[in-house]
């Protein structure tokens, strides 16, 4: 049995990654530069509007991608 999530398309991954970078920048600007893990923003009062079009799984996969690329700090 495979418990791995279904991978999202490359296009959707890039769209989610771009939204995440904008969201964490927005949060850092309002939170004195503090980094907040993107998946922690989902459903919180801090969640930027730009993340509303993405599922939790899409944000999760794009966050992992951005961490691998070194574009987000280590969690």
C-alpha cells in the first residue's frame, strides 16, 4: 500500500511555490522579519489571501520543494 500523496503537476507546483514566497514575504514584513512555515499559515488568522486558492497538500508539496531548493529556511 502506497501512502505517498499524489504528486501535483509541475505547473501547479510552481504556482503554489510562487504564492508561498509571496505569502512568507508578506508575513515577514508584518511580523518583524519572523519566518513562519507556510503550512502553519493555513487556516490561521495570518493566512495571506494568496494561499486560499491552494490545497493543504499543494502548499505542503511546494514547501518541501522550496526547502530543497534552499529558498526557504530550514524548519
